[in-house]
């Protein structure tokens, strides 16, 4: 069940990250989900590192770190995807 939640949260984080980033992202939706999962994992790692991964109530800082990680990974991942695809057009 934890893998299902990781996919759902990664999907949501990826979509929010794509909405935050300016311009058009060219990666497919499945890759956005993968980037969202990776960003969420990175955000959790940073939250654990600074000691805010498990607090009383809602872990707002952890969620913001997950979103920041997803934005970074989706942005960088889109650049890598476009470079690998060979199409360097920007919109």
C-alpha cells in the first residue's frame, strides 16, 4: 500500500510542480509522476536531515520541502528529457 501512496503523492506533487514552473514542460505524464516521486523522497530526506519529518499535527514544513524537491526535479528533469530527445525548442 505504501507504493500506491508514493505513486499518488508523486503524481500530485509532479502536477503541482508543473503548474508552478513557468513555461511548458515537455515530459510525458508518467515521467512527471516519477519526477514527483523522486522530489518527494528528496524532500523527505531533507526534512529528516533537519529534524522536521515527524512533528505533532500536520507536517507543513515537510510537505513544503517535498514540493520544493518536486519543483527542482521536474524542472531539471524536463531539461534533461529535452536534451535527450534532441529537440531544443523552448516555448
